[in-house]
C-alpha cells in the first residue's frame, strides 16, 4: 500500500459499516479506529511506550495548543511532533479552528481567518488556512485537518450558509498550500443541522479532492437523533473509497451507530479526561471509582480485563490513589480506560470481519448504560 | 541470613563508612541505602514496577497519612501495605510522630501520646506508642519505627530533656507491643543539639534493644555543621553491628559525610518532590528544567544517564511537559531523579567495597554544587 491508500477489507452486508486500512507515513491504521487525544504532545498521564503497548497506532495532536506552547520555533528545531514526543505511530492534527472558535469572547472571524488572544497569556495571534497548514506542516503530522469554522448549535441558517462558504474557500486554500512529506490532508464537512448545506459542503470538498473527509460540527450540544442525522447527511456526498472521520465523538452507542452509517475514524477526550475525574469505563458501562462502596473492593477495575491496571491493582487501591490525588491513580485509570476503548474498537472490527456487526451493534445498544448501577449492587 | 540480620561486608579503612546488608522479610537491602518516600502508598508519579526497574528494594510508607486515608480498616481488609500497593520489596514505616508533631496548632502532647486533628477533615485522633505499633502492625511493614517526639530547632534543654525521657519511655512500650510477622523495630535517638541527651537516649535505647537505630531530629533547620555533630553524637552510643538510619536527609554532601560517620540508611522526599517542581538532579548538581535556556535543548536531562527518561526524551520535551503541567513531565523527571539518587548510592557502595570511599567523598564535596550554572553555560 502507498501512503494515503485506503483499502476497504470488508463491507458489512446489512449496514454501511466497513472494515478498512489507511496507510500513513507512520504505518497502517486499522479502521474503524478510535484515536486517543494527545493535546499537548502527550496523551495525558501516559508515556508513548505505554500507548504503543496498548495497541494504539494513531493519536491526535492539537494545533492550537502546540502552536502556543512550545511554539513552532521550538517544534521545528526539535524535528517535528513525532520526534519531539518520541512517538513513532501515526498522528492526526486538527487545524486549531475548533479551539479558536471556542474562545467566543477572545476572537474575531474575518474572511481571511481568525484573530484571537491566547488563553495562556492573552497575546494576539492570527489563524487562517495558510497559518494552520504551516503549523501542521511543521508538526509533520500524518494527517492534517483543514481549517474550518465550527458553528455552534443552534445556529441560524443564514449564518450557517455563510460559514459553509467560508469553510469551502478555506479548504481550497489548505489543499493548495505545501504539506509535509507524506502528509495526508482531510477536508471537513460542516453545515450544522441543515441537510442541504451539509450536502453542498460535502460535494464541494470532494471536488477539491482530499485524502479523507471529516464530519465536523456534530456533538456540539444537539440531541442525539439530530447528531446521528448530521452524520448521515455529512456522509451522503462523500466517496466510498476515502476514510470518514467523525470528530469529537466517543460515546460507545454513538460510535456503533456511526460505524453502521459508514464512519471509519473517531477521537474523543472522554477515556482520558474522565479517568482523571475518577470514572472507569467497562464493557457494561461506566462508574465512579471514588465511590465509598469500592473502598475495600479487592476486584480489579473491570473483571476479566487484561490491562496493566486490572492485572496488578484493586479497586480499593485505585480508589485510594484517586481520593488522595496521587498521579498513579490517574495513570492506572487512564491505562484501563484507553485499553477498554481500544479493545472495544478491536472487537467492532472483528465483528465486521466476521459479518456479525449488526449483532454486535444490538448488544452494545442494549447492554451499555451510562451509569452502571449494577456494579455497586453486585458486590 | 535470617530476618533482622545485619552483615557488615566491608569497613572502610580510613573512615567509619561501612558496606552492609540488612535482611528483611521482603529480601535483602544493600547499605548504605537511600529509601525513596512513598507517603500515601505510592512513590509519587511512579508505579511499583518502575520502582523495581530502578533497582529500588526498600521504600518508605507514612503511618500518619495512611492511617487517615485509606485508614486501617481498609488496609487490614486489603492484606497490608505490600499487597495494597502491589510492592514486593521491603517497606519501612515511620511512626507518624513527625507529621503529628508538625501540626503545631492542631495537637496536644501528653505522657500517653498525642491528641491531634486530621489535616484532611479536622477529625480528632489519638496517637500513642501502642497506637503507632498497632497501625504499623496492620501495615505489615518490614521495619517499624517507634513513636518518638521530634523536637524543633532551637529547643531549650529543659524541654529537650523531658522530651528525651518521654521518647525513651515510648520506645520501651513500642518494643513490648506485638509486631507483624518478621517485622523489625528501630529505635530513634533524639536529644536535639545536646550531646549528653543524645548519648543518654542512645544508651537507653540500646538497653531496650532494637533491630536498628535511627537518628531523629536532625535537619530540622539547624546549620549543617550542627547537623553533622548531631549525627556523630547520635551514633556514639550505638552498637557497631546494627544498622543506623539518618531520617529525612537527602543532600548528597550530607549523605557522604554521614556515611563517613557510620550511617547506613537514608530517606528524603527531595528527588521526588523537586522533580514535580521541575528540578533535575545530576552528578554535577541540580538545575531547573523549566528554564528558558532549555527550550530547544535536544540533550537528555543528564548526558550519559541510562534512565528511561534520558534514553528516550530531550530536555526540550520534558521542559515543555513541565511548563504545561502534563503528568508525563513529573513522571519522567521523577524517574530520572530517583535513578540518579539510586545510582549515586550504588557508586558509594562500590567505592566502599573497593576501598576508595575517601576519594569518592572528596570528589562529591568538591564537584557537587547546589545550582549548576555550568549546565546553562555549557550549551
């Protein structure tokens, strides 16, 4: 396979789910894939070698944060993000747009891009499509996302239409900018909750031509059914033979539903962020490890789990560590949660390969609950 | 060797330094030894397996903290501290006295012990010699320290004398209490800056008879020469054939000077605490990794170092992690600092074995500087 090739290994016969392989400059990525988030050049609490041991082959870096700290002068001198953080797997970088647009009171959008103030020191910066591509080129990520405008929910159609036009224009500029060697570029379908805007955006992006396409501006506060519609509408105009990436979604039922509609890639801070807040993910749902009921529970975080945390430590110990704010608590729970997410995706890939994805989907929707009361009661 | 045996393998011919081996219920400990501190059932930022990889064979647990959280009910149900934290090496536990006496405004000392309020929730607790021994018995440490009163510096002789009498009385009670299987018990020589009190305290403790003896109440704010005198006075009355432990000291020149006077064991939070503040220890001195001068420095934290951090990551990267408060920064610098301390002790042991300890001592006193300006200039 050449860099950028996306091979569909198997299509589910009853849904639109696909089992694929995307070749990057740092090796192949098996899809559907969940990409852990490494915002500031580290997946929080984890070492790159631990990420490798977990079977992670691609992670996310954040352009906005890395551009502020350490900054691109340092990044360039350090030879790019892979070398800087000691990670030999693939990296996808966002464009920084999402973070910049989130700084509602600190930014000003123009045709050229966004003027904004740093959340760190208030310094003024400018981010346009050329600037985003330059940063991502220096980072040297395997997949660079174009700069797009991520509109809020709700958003008037008038503004959404203008924004989509801008997103398409920026996408063109991004496509034409120079990229790092072997760097793939993904376009981002926007359009909010408006099917015609999403369709038009997708069509225009496909005309420009990208190595893959993301669906952006979903999971920004809208109800789940609206979100799933957004995914369907976003995919409608996209070619079969390119990977599709649903940005910022990590709820398991939503992952499965999106895969059933043809999505190949995901990222979300949930497994890492919630770990630091003391929430464990399991195949049966999530639960708060800090709860008193686990204070002398000698079982692992998840029974039957083969991760480092579960094969060496008890709930009682990890609960203690979390309660007294010990770093090891965040480490162990992050390890478990990432293991849990990556195994979940592995099982989903196997289910597609073995033509039993609909059964897998059915099981997840019926079994997975957001809060697993059974955990506490089972004791 | 039987549990509790202390074998002196080699005596330096020109100083009082000794190279020894102390047998604990969890294996032998090679002395002189530096014991990393694992206050709350974890060496901060480290996993027990990483501690093992660093060559650590004994670490410290804190009775005061562990008694408050998770508490001894949980500890007992979890089978003691080794099982609780997944550590198979030796553990030395303090008696909690030092922490309790530090709560100046929250405690009241009587003949029976100390009444104090928890720093966590203000709850009232009582710690006497029997209570300390009971806690350490439940913790199941390999070495239990007796409850002593650690007086401040300066301290009037009148109070110091009363305090020493109390410390001796408590030591007797501690010796007579039941202990965990294979648990060694160490007495603690107090007496402040008064040689006669230190001597009397040592003599009385030896009469009671312990598996080892600590020198307490040093490095509590007194000048370094007074501290070193305290070590000499503390050791004066102690038997040759038992290990001597200097509590809370970690400055390298002080370690060497104390070993030259016959000390075998040390503990200190410095390598771990200062790592979290961004200070790196090296053979040439310590330096602040966060300093701007290291922002694009592609060298490891310490050139030639074989630790995980130094063989995989640059100063530029670790500086970035520390500056943006990423857990991995604390992990990597803690790993390096502990490696550095443990290798330093290893070299000291080798120097004694090879009869070149005085040369080692000379080199350390002349080379080691607290702040290594050379680091920044060398670039």
